[in-house]
């Protein structure tokens, strides 16, 4: 059975069966905290569109157990203080039943604390820091549908090993995402390639605009390749400065931070360095499966444009909430929390399971090499040599 057929059958079955909560005509309110202005706006805007596409399909088919879903969006501005205030208002003033969102690690940790204090289920669809669900910070109401820095950093190490790097440089942003990513990369590379040596590490600030001194230091280093965590919101400025020094001709470059995102590559155009290795949550041209094509059609029908990987983050985060409500037969936070632990949903990637112990989805990521397009009528850089690196053995 295809994903679209499963989706329709799931909705029809749940509507027919009904639950106590189905008798309630009030909408299910979902508070969505995603930046639509500032440096994280591209990711936040696309994730919001993906969320809204999923909700539109839900409501067109009767909602969840007969109740419509209402989205209350707040621009978190990629700022933890703003996210905290907005999350608290959504719960205490607007009465939302669930929270979704955050792009940066700092935002996610801030929203999670509000979720803890108000006992509101929170689903992180983009933020990847392992600190969100580590022993110190995990609580019954925080969940992540995204991959995390363990799986992202370790899968990057797999690429570096395949490229035969024995001397490695890193450039990672100086905040939780960068540090967690670097730790995962180094530890897994040491397992895969014990002879490999980290030669030079540089740490630009998370909001850095001038990378000149870091680029110069790396250029003076004796390494074969550079592992980077400069993500899509920050990469254009770095790429322009690095390109002026011939940086990408000098080094092989493996980057986390989903630089293979469709809309990002379209925006970069000719300024995107060719030949670098990077990752993506989803790309419209791979894999060529029926399930993926049906997912793309569903998104395109709602947004009237080619989907981007960030659309998938918003879509799948809401799918987990939806199916957990159905499994719980309730919107009660504790009941939905219990239902999420161990829940498996069917997605365009295949089944994804929310692991009960870590409250982390077992989600991998697509990796590929940036090259020229061979897609007719699509003349922008694309990912080539693509593969999906599973989270198995990497996620925790």
C-alpha cells in the first residue's frame, strides 16, 4: 500500500472508529515556532509550509478524529529568548495543545524548557544537538523527528573515510551544534580510520560574518580535507570569502548543515562550489520511488512549487503528532507522550520509529557530491552520487 493510500485509510478508519475526543468539536491547536525573518528564515519558512501542507490535507479529510487542526505560528527569529516568550504565550494565553519548531539548537533548548514546565508535548523537526535529549535535558514531553548531531557527524566521518583522509581540518561554529557535530565526527572517524589525525580546528562564532582569519589558518595547514558545520544560513558568506582564496580548489570539503537543500542550491546558483560533499533531508530527484513521488505531489499541490528538504521537516514533525494523537485516542499531553515512545510511522523514507528511550526518531540523511544538473530543464547545481546513510548504529 502506498503512503498516500495509507494516509487516506488511516484518516477514514480513525474518523469511523472515533474516540471520546472525537466528540469534541474544538480545534486541536498546534503552536509552531519557526523563524520567518532573519538568518534562519529560509529553513523556517519552508518548514512552516511543509507543516501547513500536512495540516491542509488533514483538514480536507476530516481532521484528527473529527477535529480540525489549527496552526498558530509565531516568528521565533532564531532567537532563544524570543522563542521562550512566544512558546510560553502560545501555551498559557492561546491554549495550544502541542508545540513544534525551532531551527537552531539554542531555540530548541529554550522551547523544550517551556514544554517541560508546562507539560506540553514538543516536537523538534529541525534542531539536531544531542543536548536536547541527553540525560541532563530529556523530559517526558520533548521529542525529535529530525536526525541528530551524532548521526550527522558520524555519517560525515563515513564520507571522509571513503575519501581517504589521513590529515583532517575542521571548521565548526562555536556553539552547541558545532561542538556536538565535531565530537561525533572525530569519534567515529577514529573508529573507522585510526590513523587519521585532526591537524587544525577553527571555531568561528555562530553569527560570524568575517571568516578571513579562519580561512587563512586552514590554508596554511597540512590537511587533505576539511570537515565543516557551516550550515546553509551562514554558508553563502563563507563560500564567497573562501572562494576568493581558491579554498575549494585546495581542499576536499565535506559539509554538514544540509547544503544540498533544493532551494538553497537554487539560491546559490553559480556561486555554489562544485565538488563538495554535503547532506540533505530530502531532494526531489532522489529516490525515484512511488512513495517519494506521491509525497512530492502532495507538497506541490499545496505550495505550487518544487518541495525543499525543509518542507519535509515540517511535514514529518506534524505527522508524528497526528499519529500519536490517534494512537492515544486523546490530546492529553501525557497520553500523547506515552503514544509517541516507540511509535512507528510510514513516510516517504519508509518507516520511522520514535525510539522510546532517547525520544529520538531513527532518521538518517542523504549525502552526495555537488555537481552540474543532468535534469532536463533544471539548470542549477544538484547533488550527485546520492545515497541515504541510515541512522542504524549512528543515532546514539
